[in-house]
C-alpha cells in the first residue's frame, strides 16, 4: 500500500460532451474510467473532488483574451448561423460542438484545482483524467484541444515551485506545452512521441529550447511498433538523467493512452503494464505529482489504462478480472483489465536507432549546467517567446509536414 495522499478530480457532466459522430475524441471515456475506479473501490482510498469551472480570468493567464472570448461565443453562434471560423475552431479536428466552452472549463478547472492542492501540500499526488489537452496554443485550437489545462496548471505550480518537470507519454508530441515554455529554464519539457509523417509533425530531437530555455526542452522521437521493453528501458534511462540533472521540485505527467497497442490513432505496440511502469517510476521519486489524461481513442483501453494508473498512484494492484460496472459489456470478450501486445506487429525502432536517440538525448542533458539557481518569481510571464521564436517554430513545421488525422 502507498502512504501517498491522493486527490482525484471528476465532474459527472464531463462524459456527456460530444465532439460529433465521426470524431475519434470521446469524452465518454472519462465516465468509463470513473466507473472502473468506482467498481474497483479505489474511490475509498483517495479524496474525491468535483472541480470548479475555470474562469475566463484563469484561462487568460496563458491564452489570449480574444481567443477565450471566441471559444465562449462559438457554440451559441453556431446555432444562430453567426459562427465565424477563426483560431482553428470549427475545423475538422477541432469542431464546434454544444458545451465546448463548458467542457474546456471543467478540464482546466480540474488541473488548476489539482495544482493548488499540490502547492498547499494538501495532497501528494493529484489526478485529473479530463486534463492533459497538450496541443492547444495561446491563440489556436489544435489536435482536439481548445484550452491548454497543462500550461495553466504549470503556471500555478510555478508560484510555489522553482522548477517543474513536464513529462509526456502520449503518442503525439506535446507541442503546445513545449511551445509555451520554450524560452524558460523554470519548466523542463520531455516528450516521448511518434515522429515523422504523423501529427503534429513537431518534436525533432534537435528541438532543445531557445534562449534561457536552451536544453530545457527534450524530445524523444520514436517510430511505429515500439514494445514495452524498448519503451520503458529508454524512458527510464532518459528520465533518470533528467531528474539528476534538472532536480525538479514538482512533476506533471501527461498519460495519453493513445500510446497503447490497438489505439484507433496510435501506432505503438505497448500494453497497459508497460504504460503504467512509466507512471510508477516517476511516482517513486516522491515529488509532488500531477497526473493527467490526454489522447486515447479506443475508449475501452483508455478506461483500463487510467483506472490501472489510478491504482498505481494509490499503490494498489488491480485484479485482472474487471468487476461489474455500468459499462461492463464494453470489455468483452474476456472482461480482463490487461491485454497482450499484437503478435505480428513489427517494431520499427531498431536497437541502433534507440541507442542513437538515447545517446543524443543524454548528450543534450549533459549541456545543462546542473539545476538552475532561481528564486520564486512574484509573477510568471504570460508570453514566453518572442516573435522570432514563433516564426522559427513555424518554419520548422513547414520543413517537417505532417498528415492531419
């Protein structure tokens, strides 16, 4: 059993939002996850909270006011045929749907509440499976994400912590979070992701941060078919060196479940056990820890994964037989928590390639002069990068085009 004080944030409305019939993002997966958490009895071992809905003022700590105002108007204006397409809201991957702004408020509110609890030391680990929407930019919706709850939570953590480490194990690059903190050493971003002809097309191993943030962005680009052993070995070797070099005061981990085998949009061959080992390893550091959701498009496996990782946060191993719950029929034919990897899936990550990636990442980390000595600021800048940096990032994206979903 774990002695960690775990706080869990859940809003019963969150599973009712609907991106549309053909859209792969299904907020219903969060409701399924919650049902597994209830049926395994995990709720008895942690403090359960209903998050507040994030206010406009809280959101503009990172996002522009014009963008937030547009999000508020988007769905009502769509119904009156006055909808204006801008900020990428209304595009195929970021549709305008009823309750869009409220959905974003719940996601962001949970992550903010979690960060505040960690700041006040009233919890050791906080979980918000409705969070982790890592693609949203300052003035742009992207990759199913509208409000970047992660950036907002990290800004909150920076009020009490000198250095915050962000770890992303989603199959997609955590571009929105990296971009927000690209020029500061107070946040280090580490993203393990599929790279190449794959959304969002960013996250080259050569992208290391800029200015004061140089070497404080670390990208670990992977190919299709990676398995548990390859993934966790690489993860452990790199993330331990990050911990030794950066010495964070708090850690945020985005646990996108699209990095599992059989995901509708993912391309890996990892299992719930392998994915969970990453969370268990970071938990072992004993740092204030914020655990967030993210991608995941085969919803029965998302629920399995996040319920299992809730158990990991509590130090409890879950029975492989899924207990009866409101969505029990989703887990047929075997009704098991864990599944095996694909048998004939080629791992396109050769030992030579993984050795190259690890060596390059460790070289980048050696460029750090050790943990920066910084005092806690009275405020955190809301605009972390200059026009020149934004333009250079746009150029990089143009040089590495990616197919949309």
